[in-house]
C-alpha cells in the first residue's frame, strides 16, 4: 500500500528535508538526563494524520516520563532505500512506520527486531490473526499491522441513476460479470456527445493491484512451494483478473486505454468531468474526491465486485498494511514495543485511521461508530475490510526484483495490447521463476 504524496511547495520541501534526516539524525540518544530517547519515524503525510501522530507522541511523553519519544517526519518517497542506507550506516530510527511489503528485505536482512516476545498480550488480542499474518515470516514477527486499505469502486451516482442502474450493496455486491455489463451500459463512443468510458483502470504501477485483486477470482499468481519458496503461476484463475482488464480496454472498449499509464489520482479530473463513470481505487482516494470534487458532484463509494466460485465468496482482497516496527539496533526494544502498543490502542487506531482515510486493523476499532457511517463511504470500506487477507507478495524474497524487472513491463504490455496471454505467461512465469530461483539458492 505504497502511499502517494500530495504535499507541495514548502510542505514538500520540509518533508523531503525531514526524510533525509533519517540518514543522520536517528537512533536512540539521550539529552543528558539519563532518560532514554527513542526516535519514531512517521510517514504520515496528510495534515490530519500528521496532527494525530504528533498529538499521540505528545500524550505518550506527558504520561511516560521514563521514556521520551522524538517524532521524526519521513516521506513515503524512496523510504525503502533511505531506510536501507540508515540501517547500513548505523543511524536507523528506533521505531519505524512502514508498509508490510518492505518488511521482507529488512526482516531477512537482520535489521528489524523480532516482536514475537515483545508484543503485550492485549495488543496481540486487539488485532486478528489475518492481519498478524501480513507481518510474520521466516519464523519471526517484524511489524505490527495497524492501518489497511481495501479497494472499492468510486462512482458517479448521477450517471448510474440516469441509466437506471441499481447500486450494489455490501450484502449484495456486483459480480465481476455484472460490473462488465454495467460498464458497457455507461460507455458512450458515439459522435453525438462527449466520449465516456464506463470505467478506468489506473495501472501505472500494475503489479500489486493485479496480484491482490486476482484473489477475488480465486487466483494468487505468487504461490509457495512445499519448502516455502516462491513460485509464479498463471493458471486460469490467476489470469482471470488480468484478462478482465484487457477485455475492457481492448475488446469492449469500456475502459479508457489512456488511464493505463496513470496513477489513481490522475484519473480524478476525468472522473469529475464525466469521462469515467466508475473508478476502482484504494479506499483513501475518497479524501481527494471529497476535497476536489466540483460543487454538486454526486459520488458514491461502492464495494468492489466479487468473483464467482472463489474462496470467501469472491470477496477476498490481498492487502499490505501499514506497520510499526522496532529496529534491531534499538537499545530499548521493550520500551519501543510499549510505545507501539500505546499507538495501537483502539481509540488511537480510530484516530489514526480517520486522519489517513484508511481502515484500522483492530477488531474493536472496526466497530467504532465513527467508522460505521455512510458518510463519505466509511461503512463500505469497513465492510470490505472484513475480507482482507495477507497479500501473496508478502514474505517473498526476490519480489521487488521480479516486480520491477519482469512483472511491471509485462503487465503493462499485456494490458495495452502489446502481447497476448501466452506472452504474458512466458514472461511472468518463465522469466520470473528464474529470479526467484536465484533467491531460493
């Protein structure tokens, strides 16, 4: 769930400067008082989220004079490389806000503390096993998953109402076949009016989305052999989701071909202009829609379509949640774990989720009334989140190389019509497994 950055001007400059301080300013240190000081790297980037994180750090410091936590502002931009440099340079922050997908390299590399025996029992009970599975690999637990992002449909309610289309609900979502039919009804290519596509797939970075949403059709693409090592497959269930996107773009022409090269936020101007009727997007994009939509623009958050003959009724989605970890170099790991337990108390999880427009992992937090309201689609995201499961990409050594060198260009060519399914299979499977085999050996 790599986050996008919307900061501009002085805010962006400040974030970049703060992020660069990872390399030189982190690591536990004292102020001469003998009280341990722990550096907390926060990647919060939205105004509300940054304020919530800073307020919680201040609350901790007020109530825990025996351990001081220093807030360090970071940025999602290049955080993996920045952290790797800080780990290797011996200047890593003590408490690290990151994403589960990053934990594999850092955990196997020996840079993160195993939290198995550091997590208090109440925190362990607060978060369900399905979420803990996103941060557990190689026999260790390397992060506390606390925020997660399901995919949803963000739709132009006016266009759907005009077409007489009944909206799906959490109890009765559309199937993917029904979604394709609705997209056809909403598409207009005639010369008598502006061109409109039923949907737009923002696939500038296609791999995580393709793998995670393939689960709704019973696929995974990335599997584990009996010895636990990765294996790429592209059977019928695995290819069903990529085939749907290509079919909408190339055959039915119900999805915009130009959107394939866009990030999620890039599709919003076309959405507001009526060029796209429905957008499959991450849940947090609702904030941009709420803030940027023209006056009187009527939008609605809908559950993502579901597959047929797939586990969990086709509702499953893979997820890589945001996490809180402790550096292996931290001289006070118990105190750092106690701070993480504080940050992930139920009320604090709700506070952080609302600030980031995401969904918390904690069971009790998911039932908070402020997150179970129809306003801005909150209740839809909470309902979809009940079916999130660990992404197949998590814990896979070699995944970043496979993603960058093989899967990203292969999927981009396939979606745009540059290769067929056999060509995609050859690249993803044959070439991909060669990469994973190197890590296996």
